[in-house]
């Protein structure tokens, strides 16, 4: 299969590209290389004859048309997006432009190519989204997001992703474009850009800096190891039912404070301090505006229809993630100097 992957130099996108090439798929990576893109994440596949790179912004429709004409993909995996909630609070315009207008351009470019190619039955447009579009859950562990949960986005980021989800469904219903949608829980793992919680805690701990925990740390997330997510995405694009959405979760709920304490305990074992524990660096900070209390995925549909479930527990995944950051200092130091990395964002509201 020839896959056109947008955002393939990003965190989740690069995991998809690496796994797809490893499995013998041809991959065209379309990426604008904005601040969070890291081409080094693709070093393992950069010289593969199965891999091609197109430096294209999804807001540029003519450039997208040229990419489709040049590569003639069998399927699109659309991951390109602005994704940091705190940045969306400070600068929502970029999220509207990339996540909404960019998705519109991708849909139109894909539709035009699909029609020119004779509407091939096997073509797929797979849109990768987030559980944040569903809003916030109560603390009851029996209540989780399903594919039928009403949308209730609370941040500029989640609202932009909800908008893109609606566009994808509309292009299927109105134009017959063969689409698939997935909504995932919080990802973590190797190559995670160091403005998100897990790498922030690891790198601040190593630097002797405060470990910032928003509010009282009680916000709960379902944690999904990024390589498990990539595996699920490739399964959905190959075997998912057209027009269907699938929730992908790690089945690993943790409060933010529990997660931070787990990371500290792993670091205490892997890179012990001269004195004391990294947990002594935990600092509670002013909460993010509109911070959702809890996310949790019910993955029954993907498990029952496609036979997928996560292979990595949160404890295993965090251990592997800490080990990766300890072994790859050159990578994370190179990206720490980028604009806004290490600064507290999302407080302007």
C-alpha cells in the first residue's frame, strides 16, 4: 500500500511512518516542518526506497494537488495538526488555519484525486483526531468516551479538531469520499516533543527544575504508548469499515499527579540524585483555563471489530520512555531551544 501521511515528522506521525516502512508500505510524508517537527525522528527510514518526503504545508491547496498527482496514493493518513492546548489558548489562529482549513484542503485534494483516478473502491482517507473533542468526564470509572459520545470541546485546540472531524464526516456523507476516523487518548513515548507533560517532567527533573503540576494534579488521562497507537492506526486504515470511527485508548488511566510520581520513581532508580527523590521537585502551579477533569476511552469497538488492544501498560511504557530520554540527550537538547519550549504557555486567558 502507498500511504500519504501528513505530519509525518511529528511525534505520532513519525511513529506511523517508521512502522509503515518497517512493514513494507511505501510512504509519502507531507510535512510543513513547523516548530514541533523533528526530521531526525525519521533517520531510520530516511534512506529507504520506500520513503519519500514532500515539504508542503496543508494550507497550500495547489501544492497538495501536485503531491497527489505525483504520488498517486492508495490511502491518506491525515495527522498534520497543531496539537498543544496551551499554545491554542495563546494563539488560536494557527489552530484554525491548520486544523480546519488544512483539513478542508486535504479533503478537497483527496476528493479531486479520487475522482480523477476513477473513484477506486480501495481508496481511504483516514483522519486522526483526539478524545478531547468529547469534553470532560465525571470521575465515575464506569463512564468513558464511546464513538457515540456527543462532542463538547472546551479549548481552541479541541474545538478545531472537532471542526475537522465534522468536515471529514460531511465529505463522506455528501460526496461519498471513503473516510475513516479515529479519536485517541493521550500519547507518550520516544521522540515526544518537550512541551508536553511526560517529557517536561523527565527533562525538568534531570535539570533540577520544578516539576509543574497544574491545579491539584487530579486531572485524569488515559495514556497510550505511541507505538501502540501507530499499530492501531495502520490496522484501521487497512481493515476499518468505511464511514466508521474508532476510539483508540491505552486502557491506562492515571491522574496527572500519579503519573508525575511514577516518572519520579523511575528516575530515582535509573538516574538517582545525590540526595533525596525527584518527587521533592513537584510544584503545583495555576491551572490551565478550561482544564478538562477526566478523559477515558472505551475501546470496545476497535477491540471487537478489528481485534486490537494495547500491548504496553502505562508502567511499562513510562519505563521505556524514561530510558529513551536518558539515552538520547543529543536529540532533546537540540529541540529545547525552539520558541516557547520550556516556557509556561496558556495563561493569557
